[in-house]
C-alpha cells in the first residue's frame, strides 16, 4: 500500500522522494552483495560455483523480472507487502510483509556480528582475537545498530549516503579481492583439479548452502519497498535493477572464486573468511599493506548493508500500521524529518533482543550460522508470493502497467517458485559449522513457528478491530443527515 493510497487516511503522511537511479543501483549492490555469505558458501569447495550459476539463472533472473513487473504495476510504498496484498488479499499480503520484516530481526544481527569479525582487522592481526569475545561483539554491534537508527530517523536523504558508501565499499572490496585472486592465479595457479568441480564431489551437507545462496541473492526488491521514496519509479527501477543485478552477479561469483584460490576450504572461517583470503593473497603478492585499508572499506560496506536492510524492512510495519493491521503508532512519521521513526525504533529494539539471545548456548560462529539459516527461511516466504503472483498475472494475460509477455512471466514464475521452495527446504539441513544438530533444528523449528504464529495473532486481532471500526463508521455515515437511509 502506498503511504498516500486512497484507502489510507485522508491525512496520511507523505514521504519524501529522495532516491534516484544511482542511489538505487548502489542500494541494490549493497543489499544483494553481502560478502559475509561468501565464506559460508566457499567452504563447500569449487563445486559451489555451479550452485551460484544455478541460483543466478533460476532465482536471481526471475527476481529481476518480478521486481520490474510489479514495480510497474504497483509502484507504491510497501513492495512485497503491497504486491502480495494486491494479488492474493490482505492476509497473504500481511504474511509476506511480516516474514520480510521479521527475517531482518535475525538478518541485521548477523550482519552486525559479521562486522565485528571484520572490523578487528583494521587494528591489525593482533586484535583478531576480539572477534570471538562475546562482550566486545555485543557492545560493538549494539552501538552501531543504534547509530544507524539515528541516521535513518534523520532522513533517508541522510541515511542513503550510508547505503551509497556501503555500495561503493562493496564494489571496491569485491574488485580488490578478484584482482588479488587473478594475481595469485598468474603467480602460482589455482591448485584446483577438474574433479574438484564435479558434482559428485559434493556431499549432503552442502545442499544447505543453496538456500544461503538464494538468500544472498535477495535484495533487488528492497528499493520497491520504499516505492514512494523513489523519484519516477516506473522509469528509474527497471534500469537500476539491470545494472545492479549484473554488478552483483559478477562480484559474487568472482569473490567466491578468489576465496577458493587463496584459502583451502577446510580452513575457511565463516566470520573472517574474506579477510583470511585477502591477507593470504596480500602475502603472496607482496601487498601486505592493503589488508588494513580493505578491512576498513569492507567494514563500511557491511555497515551500509545493515543500514539498507534496517531502513528498508522498517517500511513494512510502517505501511502495515497505516493499513491498521499493526498498531497505528507504527504508521507515524517524525514531525520534522518525515521518516517512520517509530517503526525504525521498534525494529532496532527487536534486533537488540535477538542479538543478545543469539549468544545463549552457542559460540559466536554458531550463533551467526543459526541466525543466517533462520533468516533464509523467513526471507524466502515473500518470494513464494512474488513468483506465484507472476504466474497469476500470466494466467490472466493482462498487460496494463506491466513490462513482460505472459511467456516470460510463466517461465520466471515457475522457475522462481520451484527454486525458492527448494532453498527453504535445504535451509533446515545443518552445515558443517553446526556442532549440535538437534539444538540447531529446534531453534529453526521454534523460530519459524513462533514468528508465523505471532503473525496470525496480530492479523486476527487487528483485522477484527479494523472490520468493527469500518462497520461503526459505515453506520454513523448512514445515520447522519447527509447519509443514505
């Protein structure tokens, strides 16, 4: 729902359109290219490159088609929430938006934990031990979280620069990593053999990485969640999606290959794998001075990722608040900055709680991996609606406001729906980093059940209140002197 849609209040708040094409391209890069997942994927070895290619073809391309199609048909604020609501009704829109929002309650903390592991390299190798210090990790991540909240409350016109710097930092880090990989390749080769790329080299534990890969390719829809804050969205979004998508694909595949060149897969750490690879390649190429500057740039990149997803996902409860399916306070804008400050603060508060809880009974490494897998499941739920929506449009054959033919929508919808379903299922397969399988599965099942159950509760309560208020309003209008009797 747009913040200014007809079924909103006549005094619905108006958001400022501050995002241009360049802002969107950088937003897509920083939102999609989350280099923190590269070590998790690269730990599976060279065979994982095939999974990247499959995910790009079967999940990422359909995602680009869906974003361009839906942003043309429904350009308002809310993105995945609005799209599912228009296609399948209020309940499905709420579930789609709820999962998109609440997954970030887990995902933003994973980004913050990853930033802890990277930022210590700025001070040099002697500070690396701080990455596993729980007190340091908690304090550092919480301080950054609330700083980002303050910047985004100040306005997306300010907050977007954190996102833009993050996108630039992601591109610089990815290009530097790929460049170092090429230098090492020319100096000493890769050490790979043809058998390393054979599918038979994979084992059952590696299939969980496919869900992580699909999760890592999510983000092209984030701009449309802020649809009422984009300048001329019908013209701006399509070209930004294409440029952002191509850059993201190149950086992901190149970074994974570079990490595999530099670090044996059994030695790749999920928290510091990127810096491990950079450090080793810098030693080989006699460019040791580059490690600390790149650690700083990568830290800026990760801060941009956290800011982008914090700001974007907070728009979902904001729009749901306007729609009265969540407390109306979530739909308020700051009186001075015109930003959804209540939604931002509520989101950050939940992130704070779950960062603290993630350290219970687990190491920092296990907490990171478990949060990431739970976020995968919740994040992919809206994409079931997105791809099913493409199929529904293809069946109807309506072209008004759309960009693609029914054949393209059928192909994108079917491949995306099947790939998303597979990605959600394999997220429940524990990876090598998990030490207690039963505890991992318990956290996954309880986490999913809890958040879906809470979604049902809120919708049942607030949909009932909304229906009652509408009934009262209708009765009052009919009994008024100017009403219909």
